[in-house]
């Protein structure tokens, strides 16, 4: 099975819900969050966690996980800024299916305060 490595910057509230899932799933989006944004490189995730999540909640985490490539191929990579600012835009209604295609555990790879 081919997988793709993705990263997700997150704050403590979202991370607590990931932990509750046994580190296997992302929580449903809130009503004002129609899109789930995993990113394609650790540097971009680090910048968001360090520069945005810390300001918003006092701590930011960078997570890493694998997802089946065959599932991810249904979505286009979005360039959200510079050449390395790459992410997927997963509609909130697709997140449950997205979670079913995660391979292994979601891991915390960095923490910023």
C-alpha cells in the first residue's frame, strides 16, 4: 500500500480530541470550519504551529501521519502562498472517510510555547 506523509499544525483542544480517538482520527470540523487543511511539509506546519497556534492558545503542535495515496489522489494539492505553502483542502463532509484511510497513528513531532 502506498502512503503519503502529511502534517497538521494544531492547538491543544484539537490535539486532545485526536488523543481521545486513540491517535487515529481527526475530530469533526466545527460549523465555521468547512475545510480540513493537512499540509505537505513539516516546515510549513511548523510555521503555522509556532506563529499562529501559540498566539491563539499558548501552545502549538506539529503532527505527522500517513494516509493512503489512492484516497488522497481524489483531491488536488492547493498552493496557499509561496512555492512551499502546499496543502490539501478536504471538505468537512469528507473528513470521516479521510480518517478511515489514515495508516497507523497520528504522531506529535514538535511542540512550541
